[in-house]
C-alpha cells in the first residue's frame, strides 16, 4: 500500500526536441529546435520501484538497442516517496521516475511536471484503460505514463465461504468472521471509500474541486452509523498487522488487502483454499450498494530539471517513460513473478493471460468505475487522511454520538477542503 503525501522549481522550460516545448504548467506551446546530433552521448538517471532493478535492467535492452547513444543509470527508489525525494534537489534527482499517480497534482503545482507532448498523450488515450488515463490527467492535461494498476480486493478461505457468500458483505458476516482494517484507529485508505459507495463525491465528481466533498447529509450519516454498528457485529474482527496470521489460524475467513499480499495469503491457507473476489455489495442505511475501493495507478513521469534545458536529453527521457508504459513492457511486468504488475493497457487487460488469472482479473475488474474511485491528485488530498480517519473512528468508539454525526461531517467537510 502506498503512502500519500511544494517545491518551487525554476527553469523547467524545455521539452522534447522533436515534439513541443511546453512552459511550466502547460500553458504555452511552441515548436522546439533540435539541440544537436543524435550521436551525442546522453545519460539518464532512472528511479524504478524497490526490488525491481534486475527486472528493469533485463527488460530495457530493446530501448538501449534503439537508442545506442543513451546510457541508463537504473536506481531503486521507494516510489511512494518519489515526491519528497525529488523535492530535496530536483536537479540531482532522476530524469525518469516511478510514482503513484496521486503525486501528480502537487508535482504539477510545484512546477516539477509539465504536460507531456501531444503525440504521447494521444497514444496514452488510445492504448490505456479509461481509469488510467484519468489518473494521469490533471486539470485537463496528461502529465505521466501509466504502467500498472492496483486496488484492494477480498481474499477468502474457500473452506469457510463460498463464491456466492462473498458477493455481499452480509453474506460473509452471516457465515464467518471478516477481518476488517481496524476501525478503532481507522485507515481512511480502507474505509474512506464507503462514502463514495453511497454515491457521494470526494473533491467533486472529477476529484479536483477542493470544496466539492458532499458527505454531510443523510447518506454520510448512514456511513458513520454503519461504522458504529460494526462494534456490535460479532463477525467483524478488527485486524491490523496480524490480519494474515489470523487468516492462517482460521480466526477470520476473509479480509481486504491488495495484490501485494497475494503470496502471503496463499501461504496462509494454501493455494487450493484461497479465494479471490472483487468488493461485495454492502447494505448501508437500508440501501444495498456496491462497496468501492480507492484505485491507484503506477506511473512513470519525467523530471526536466536534471537536463538543464538540454532538449535532446528531455526527448529521450520522454521516450523512455513511454517505453515503460508500452504494451510489450507491461506484458513483461505482468508475467514476471517478481513483479506481477497488473497492466493498464487495454489489450492486455482483455488478454487470456489476465482473464485466466484470478488475481489479475479481480484487480482489472476493480479498476472499473463501478468498483473503485480514482485516488484524487489535488494537494488538498493531504487533508483527507487524518481528518476522515478521526471522524470514522470517533463514530466506532462512541466518542462521536449519533446525534453528532451530521455536525461532525459538517466540520469534516471544512477540514478536508482546508477551510479554517
């Protein structure tokens, strides 16, 4: 699971030599002049996700063959901390870096990212799933290249629950114990989307309006009441780091987690007993709705600062980021056991390889709008985590009483938007 977290960057003015020159914030465009011979030696620093260096070195050969004048320095970097690592000194950071898509808003607002050249954005729209395109789009422009999608899913023990049981939350908890992320100390990554499950918005319908969160109504109150009710649900078990151990011991029959825990879940109950399911329908306030999860998209982006205006270097950086987002590269990442990254490429999501993988098919299904909400990218998202967690946990523990739910949501709306 990823960590969600301005920097003033001057001089990021040059874009790809063979494409468009786009000013900071993507407001102006003009044709760029070629900066030199294609034989010029170019070095690119690349930050790839943790534990992936060997894979990238082995699978970047085609790019190196097609671009013999480019030398790549591949370095592992915690993608969830890409934003803060770039802030330390953009000019010494990577030319191309992996990051979760929700970093895009702050990186754009601080001047680190410029909108990508049109031929790349056109290709992204043609080849990538709609949710991935939306994930890399900020204020109507594309800023990064998607290459992987991840969402929470349900793991369950087939000896205790059937495929029909896990179609609804009530079906699960009527038969066995569900291990839910601790509601006493709420992690809003897990439970915040309950509000969106009720048809409510976080930062408006497009996730870009700081004042567009609309939870302070009867539907929002019903969510807090559902949270409070779980305290008396004998089959709802609060779990944290012990979730998989409780799954292994049989104390819980189902839990919510992501692809990163697949192998541990398989070890816990055995391959033959492990079931995987998309999020179930859930009854909140007497209304059966589709429970939703946050959707995260892994992206590669270009930091122009290290090139210091060298348009040929910037051009190669964009081509490399595009390469990492290509169908061929995504296919290799998906099929490599040490990576198993679920692709964002349309053709790959419809491929037999994805369809025949229970895990990949579940995550691919979850990437649709009916099952997930794309993590908002605006800077105000930093207000969301602790404020939402405190309100939801307050309802669970009883610190916030039912007659206070509406007023607590009124305050939460102010806190999330950053209003004083």
